[in-house]
C-alpha cells in the first residue's frame, strides 16, 4: 500500500484540530449542515442537533462584521473551490478566527452540496499579529531613536552656536546635563567629560559682586524659581569674564530637578563702560577745574586786583602802598599755590603727590585768613573770631598745604554762613606724645546752613556737593574738601566733621609737626633775601619777552652782566663764540622754540672743551618734582620755579657756589 488509508487521515485531521463538514442545498428544503466531532467542537455545538439546526447555529455565530464577506464566500462556493478566513463567535471560547476551505459538487439525487475543512487559526493569527506588532514597534523605536538623535544633534548645534553660555546640572548632585561650547570656554573646561568632575569646583570659584546673590541662588535648592544676577567667572585670571546670568530651576526629561543657567559675557561691554566712565570723569574733572578757575581762584585774584587799585589810588603814600604791595604779593603767592593745588588734585589721584618741608610760623595763618577772607567777612557782616593758642609756632611743615587746608575750611565756613552769622578759627597746641613734635588742633566752626546727615558721609568725595548749597546758588566745585582730606591724610593727620542742618558746622583737624627753632626761620629769610652777583656774567636763554625782561631786571639788580639768547640754539651759538670761562652761569627756560632747555643742556654737556661744565639752572613753570628730576637728568645743576623770585634764584645760585 503506497497511500494513506481513510482512518489514518481522519486521525491526523482530528489531531491537528481540523473539522470536516458538508453542507447540502436542496431545492424547497432547509439547508443541511453535517459535521464531524472536531467540527462540532470548533462550532461550539453541543448535544444532538439536526443538520438543519447546525446550519442555523453556524450562521448565527458568524461575526456580524464578517457576515457579508461570508455570504459572498458561500455564493462563490456554489461555483468554485475557494477559501475564507472569518471571525466566528464561539459560544464558549469567544471570538475565534477560522480558516475554511471547501469544494462544490452535485449529489446523485441532483442537489448541490459543498464540503470542506474548518480550522481554528486564532493562535496562529495572534502570534503573527504579535510578531507584526513587535516588528512595527521595533521599527517605530528605531525611527524614534533616529529622531531623538537627530533632535539632540540639532539642539546641541543650536545651543553650541549660541553666543551665550548654557549650563544645566542636576540638583543636588551637580551632574552636568548640558554645557555648551561658550560655557566650557568661560569655565576653562576642555570638554563635557571633564566638566563632570570639575563643575563643583568651578561653581564654587565664581565671584558674585552684588551682595545677597549667593543667598538668592541658594534658595533655588528648595524653590522652583529663577534668579537674575551678575557674576565674575575666573576672577583675576587671564580669561576673567564678567557675566550677566539667569538661573532657572527646570525638570529635565529624567524627572530630576536641574539648574539651567544662561550666561552672557559682558566683559567687553564692561571695558567700554569703564572707558566711557573714565572719559566722563575726565570731562567732569575738566569742567570742575574750570569752575575752580572761575570761583576758587577768583578769591585771591580779587585781592590782587583790589590792592593794585588801592595802590593806584594811593600812589605816592609810601607807607600805605608798601603795605598794599606786601598784601598783593602775598595774595599772588597764594594764587600761585592754589593753582598748584588744583593741579595737585590730579597728581593726588595719580599718586604722584608728595610733601615738601619748610620752616613756617603757624601764627601766619591769621594773616592769610585776614588777607584772603576779610572782604567777604565784612561784606556779609560776619563775626570772625580767631584763637591762636600755640606754644611752638615754628614748625617744619608743608606750609602751602597746611594753609590750603585751613583756608579751604575757613572759606567754606564763610561761604556757607548767611550774612550776620559767626565764623571761628581756633588753632591750639595739645600735649604731644612724641618728643620734638607739636600736636595741633585746628577747629573751624560756623553758624551757617549746616550739612544733612545723608550728605555728611560723602563730604570728602570729589565733585560732590550738598544739594541745598548748589540749589542756593552758592558757587563751588566740590573739590576743596577732597584736597583737604588728601592733604590731611598725607600729613598723617585726621579730620572730623560735625554738623547740624540750619545750625552750623564744625571741622576739627589734628596734625603733628616737627618743632623748629626760631633761628631756622630767620636763616631761611636771611639766606633768601639777598642776591648779589656783581662781576658775574650770565647767559639767559628765554624766548618769552616779558619773562626775559623780568629775569634780566632781577639779575641786573643783583649787578650781574646778562646776555640774552632767544632759544637753545642761540644760547649754544653765543657760548661757542666766547672764550672758556667767559660766562659763569646759564639760566635757561625749558620750553623754547627750535631747541628746548633739556636738549640745550645735553648739547652743552657734550661739548669737547671746558665749556661743557658751565653751571646751568633751569627756570620753568612746571613746578613738579619730576620736572626737577628731568632737568637734573639733562645735566642741569639747579632748578627754579616761575615766576622767578629773587630768594629762590639766590638760593639756587648760592648752592652752586660760583
Ligand atoms: P565746594 O567748592 O562746593 O565748597 P567743598 O569740597 O569745599 O566744595 O565742599 C563740598 C560740599 O560740602 C559743599 O558744596 C557744601 O555742600 C558742603 N560744605 C562744606 N563746608 C561746609 C560748611 N562749612 N557748611 C555747610 N556746608 C558745607
């Protein structure tokens, strides 16, 4: 036997759970449906049923959604062999997917019948569907992953091209979630890998200039908020960055809290801002200087003009005019000193200012005040009180600065006290703890407009003025007290101000000065008053006609023979023309056309003969120490400040011992 017998075939069909059926369609009779046991089981038919009942049962359990498809199949089956997969509603097992295949034939009795197989393929379909679903899920995941990667690349690029820094790290464990190129640059970190280890330290080394910032940022540990602030990253290092930043607490995709910070580097802006501020301050200083010129300098200038007028009126009355002349000279001296002081403010600020020391009589302070403030005091009907209680009037000090301190305080007292008020100067000596030194307390008191408690802490700041004083139209620059404070500091002294608005102000200055002998002042006066140059030949190099005339008169009065050269070139020419030793001295201006004083001195010092060693004294309007040093560096022997005074010139010539 080479073929499977019927019983074996049935066994196999039963094992693989394939049901067999036969449906008969006979004209005028209900359709009959025959089935084997497996088929009945698959249909859910229980007990004895007639073929007609089975047919109805089957039709009743076809899934309604598949009914039209099933009907179509049944119709086709009547013609050809065909197959269908449809849903069958099994009464016990629920929805079932069924594959049904059948063939058509005609019975001996002449009616059509169909027969075929019926198989439950629910499990296979489910597995297929699951597999399909899995395949689709994998596909979807892959596509999502690709999208996510693309999106991440895109956002990374987007963040990296930002000119602002972006940093996100988790709270509280400081795990860096993102750090763009600019943030890495600011923190000096190479890459995001390095950042994980270094971020803690990096964050701790950030400097916050505005107080309270750290506390505001700390609050973010607990509160979901945002903070705007300024900070400096890498303070003091070469890549120090001034930053405007905003930190906001966000929730990152992992669900963790993170601090997201954006930084904008404003370092370049700060540089520009500083430059602008400096430029503004410079221009402010310039206008303040002009104010000072127009007001502070006017006080001594008025005295000069006033006394010159008085001299004119009383010309011929020798005693009176001599007195006026003395006062005029004193006022001129003061004016000169004041100009120096205004310039000194610039020097104080550049740290170039220094103290000079000379012998001075403290009691002269009273004369200075009388001379410079008397008119104003009289005009305003002020009551002036002066108390001078010093046991060591002769002291070594920077007299110009000391007078400037008290004159400034006194002129303020006069300025800010309305007519009829009182101004008082007390200079007293206190017991000194240091041997050879005298301790002075100068008190300047007034019954004037006073100073508000708000302004008082700013009183020594330059360019500041109390509102009521500027509003009242009283002129001022806000420079005076700044100079006063700097001078007091330089002299290792102290200054205190007490004031009540509407009642008055009191300034107290404490200074310690080395005590000098009375003789020291006498010697100074004696040594500087006489200038005798009889028999001396002097070559004067000066381009300014007026200055030349003053110097020539001064030298002629001292009985010197003077030759004038109008610049450095002429002076050298003249020196070359005369025999060695002809001139005893060259007195030269510094700023001259063609060849200035420094160059002239250098050229002379390089001459091949003995003329190279002729003494040279510079006369210059530049009154600062560095100008003196420049003159000496050019090979000059001495230095006098313009306007040239007999005393100073005599001293410089005496030092040369010519
Ligand atoms: P100013 O040229 O404006 O007088 P100062 O530096 O001398 O400049 O003083 C600064 C400011 O301090 C003044 O503008 C004024 O408002 C206040 N001030 C100084 N001295 C007195 C004073 N004796 N009484 C009232 N206000 C004063």
